[in-house]
C-alpha cells in the first residue's frame, strides 16, 4: 500500500558505557529536532537505541541479540532510509554467549571444550528438540538458559569462563565463517554486520561516527572506555578486532558516510568538546537523506487506490494460513454461480473464522470467475471502512474505476446510497461484479448503518454480494450449545438482518472440526519450524476440542510455540477469552502489570479499536501524571542500576518496549490511518478482554492521556495554528470527548482554524483517474466528531 509507513526508524548501534555521553546528547539535542523536522512534513522519527536508559549491556536477559537483530530487521523493513547509525569509540565491547546453537554444531563445539568448560556448557545450555530448523540434519537447538536474580552471581562467573572457551572451541571445531560470528564477535559487530555490512544493505542508508581518545590509560582507570582482560591488561585481541571492524565500515559504507572525532583523556573520563560537532553532523547527515526520501515519497494525501490496497493486505494477513472449511467454501462458490438475487450473509460467533473464510473465498472467486470484477472490504481494516459514508464512497469510486463509469461521488448521504445502487446495476449489466464486505457489525452506528436500509436486499443481475457479521453472545458457547442455538433469538445487527433476508441467504459458520484443527496446527508449526511433545500437543488439542474456534487454536499455538521440549504445557484454557486472559497474565508477570495494562488499555481506547502508531505508544508513558510505568521500571531494575537519588528516567527506555512488542507481536495486526502505520489487536476478542480488564473504570484517564498526546502532535507550536500531523487532528476530538473534557471539546469544535485544518487535511484522497481530482472527506470526520460529542455531552 502506498505510504503505509510514514516513519523514519533509525537503529543506533554502539558499545555501552563508553559512549553514554554521546548517546545522551543525541537523545536530548538531536532526536527531538529530528522528530520535529519529520513531523513538519507529516512523518515521524524514531531512534531505536536499545542501550539508552538501562543499567548494563546484558539487561535484556538472554534475548539480547535476538531483540537487537529483530529490531534492525524491523527498521529495514518498515522504514525508508536512513535506518542504521553506528557510534564507535576505543572499545570493541561485550561478546555475548550465543543464545541458541544448532544441535550438531553445539555438540561438535562441546567436544573441543576442556572438562570445566564442558560442565558449564551442560549447566547453561539445554537441548530443545521442539526446534525443527529447515535443512538441519539433527532436530533441536541448544538454548542458553535464563538467568535470574538467584543465579546472577553464578552466571557472571560462568560467562567469564565459558565465553572465551567457546570461542576457542568453535575455532577448533573448524566452523564456517558465518557460524563463527555468534561465538567470536561483539554484540555491536553483530549489529553492524546485519545493519551496515550485509550485502543487501544500501550504503546510503547507514552513517558511522567514530571517536578516538588520545592519552587513554592502559589500566583499570579506563575500563569503561577500552577492553581489558580479566587480569586488567589491555585486550590486544579486542583492539585488533575493533580496528578491523572500523576498516570494514569505512570500505563498506564509504568514507563520505563516516565521520571521525578526537577526544583527550581528562582525569577519569574523555573530554566532551567534540560532542557539539557530533550532534550537528548526526542531524545534518540524517536530515539530508530524510529530506530526499520525503521528496521521493511525496505528500500526505492517499490515493483512491490506497484504500483497496489496505484491504488487500488485510485479506492476505487473514487468509495466509487458511485450512479446511470446505463445506463453507463450496456454499459460497454455489452462491456466486447461482442466480440468487439476495446477498449471502455468513454469520458466526467471535473467533469462528469469518474473516479468514471470506479472505479465502475472495481468492477462490478470482480463480473461478476470471471474467468478473472482484472487490472487497474488511470493515475495521482502515478508519474509512468503519464509516458507512466513506465505505460507500470508496466502493462507488472503485466500481466506477473498474468499469469505466463516470459521475461524481454525491455528497448527500441518501443520494450516495441511491447512486451506489445505480452503479451496482450499471456494472453488473456489462460484466459480473463479485462484492465481498466482511464484519458488518464493526460499522460505526452513524447514518443508520446497523439498520441496513443502505444494504440492497435484491441485487441487480450480474452482481453477487457476500458479507459477514458477528453474532452477539453473553458468553462463549461450546460446539454442542452452538449447534442447538435458536437462530430466532439473535439480537443486535444480526437480528435485524435475519428479518430482512430469507433463511436461504444466511450461512452459519459452525465449529471447526478437530481434524481440521490438527491440520491447521501442523501448518503453523511447520511455518514456525517447531514441533511439540506428545503431552504438549494433547494439551493444545484437548482444549481446542472443547471450543473448536480457529481463534482459540491460534492463541493456543502462539503460547505453545514458546515451549521448549522440556517445558510443561501451561497457559492453555478451554475458552477463547480465558486464553486471552491467561496471555495477559503472563505478559504482566514478565513485563510488569502497569506497563502491560497501560499499553493494552491505550490500544483498546483507540478510535474504533484501530490502534496506535509505535511512536505514539512510546510517547504516552512520560505523559502519565502518576508516572506509573516509569516507577514500575525503576522497581524492576536491579538496585545497583537505579539512580541514587531515586529519580525516574525522562521516558521509557526503548528496549523495555521492544521486549514487550516482540511478545505482543503474534497478537497484533497492522492498520493504516492518515499515512501512519498502526499497531492494533489482531482480533476483536483480544480488544474486548483488554477493555474489560484494563480500560473499564479508567476510560476518562486513558482518553485524557491520549488527548494530551494528540493535542501536542496536532498543535506542536502550541499557538492554535494546528499545523501538526493530520492524524492527530483526526483523533483529538474523539479522545477529548472520551476524557470528558467538555470545555476542551467545545473549544476545539468551535475553533475555526482547527475546523479548517481538519477539513482540508484529514481524509484527503487523490483521484488521478477522475476529472474531479481531489476528494476531501475531512468534513465528514468533523460531522462524526460533533455527533459523538453531542451524544456524550452532559445535559447541564
């Protein structure tokens, strides 16, 4: 999708304590300027410095390198260039133990260890036979075991012996160069190999800043700034490795992208006179590339093709691992081949797989009806799709483009509904039109969306419409209870449609069979290169047999794929919402109840549960009046690494968010809004459990924090010019209303500058295929703001 990621995400690679002054200066003096610079063009900037704000190099536990390399890959995947920045001094840095090693390789290396080191290797590494990497002769990997407060002292002693022993043994085992990297190189070099010196990395996306200290003592006085052996002597091997790394950097990214600085040893630390120039150079280097990228990528407007592209990405996400459900696919295929004039309504309970079924049915239809135009929408995939007016507008335009039909999009809603129906008829008369609309229940209630008077119950010839809706339920029912359900008792939007459509137009999506569940689990495990032990698999499938919803199996798989072969199966429950609750409980234990609770509450509080951009999430925590997340971070930090004065960091260290993100990632999907890429709950059930667990009772406070953030982003100068991000203009009134800040709501919605900016910059759609040119839909967003506020405003 065009412009799905309007964010510059730059990974900062450096050694640890020796460059703290430089990293702090960048955080305080450069990165805020870059954020403002990007925001002026409708973009955002994120500096991913996983070593800022934490107490020691290994503080991410035994997942340090995995998190670092995954974050580098994310920067390269989701951001335009630049995406990697190197800071190097006179220290080669920490050389971590490999976090996991293929079975055959580990056993070959272990055979070269002396008895003492072999005992330590057997203590700290354990074979996980659930790992099944493709192309590996022997199944399984050896995993470095977690350290705890109780084992910290033993770990430090073991690492001091085991790290050099494994380096020597790996060489003796004659491993190849690629395999040797994880034993012999520093964490920083491993990052640089992935982010700067990989063959696929574009050199122009990388900058390196190298500092040299003259007069650096060759003693423990300079232990923070150079590599020393355990005996306190200069580590000459590390010196040579650092010199070689710097040389490869210069040749790899080009001398023009490398800047050098000199400092002098001054008592007990290097001088800092070079830092001003460093800050200027970093800002200048990054802005030169950022500005070129912004010019290349263009302005903030989307095109009429972007909405359809967003829904296609959503379809791929939902249908990527579809399995079975043959009877339902066949029923939809029969409907598409029939002359039935009614729409086909697929209905089912939350997590039964409606969206995945429609995603697959769309693919089937493209193959079986090559002569037809296939258009689809997954309501909730974008903000516009949840608004009935904007949904009909986008469909009206897409159908017109596909069939070469002329005519302007009506601005009056009733005229739009009439024109939409006429366009269906005009399209179907020339070429078949197959239209798919998923999740009618997720439409906003404006324009009488849930009354469905806009939905044609008798379709023109040549047009077929497949749609879906979620059945409301007080609680999840077992497959037997579902089979015995009384359709006539349905309420809400589904009940309305039941009265509008004939019985033959309703297709209930029932439970997934256990056999299909087995196949789906096998498929997911194969893609993840994992297996399960017999008891582990039994735990997953036994619980699934009591629920038989694909979402339940997906949640169980996401839990089970974390299990090593030596782990007991834990966290599996019989119902979807109990599975979600168990997930949230685990995240609270591992990451802190406050951080998890606030993060999920903010996602749940987002408008239409569309989620938040990552930089928005990170900017929320310092805004909290009670500093809850930052206080929890200090409490979870080892006492020796806490500030002596008890002060809190200015913001949450990025590495803390990174750990949580990678554990949340299987449960998140991506959405887009006003050019921003958003993180949202993968499924509505996840959002509803989060709402009940974290948001209820705290709605006004969470909306207030979101409103404060969006106000700053919408009006960065604070002068009422409202020149900030279009997305912030879009979101602000909704959260002010949710925060019950009535005076602020009134002021915003009577501020003519705000109204003008929102009408002109929100929901702008370029239509290169239309003589009408640009379509402005921001005024409709304002109408929704007024309706939402008036419905919530106190009577007095």
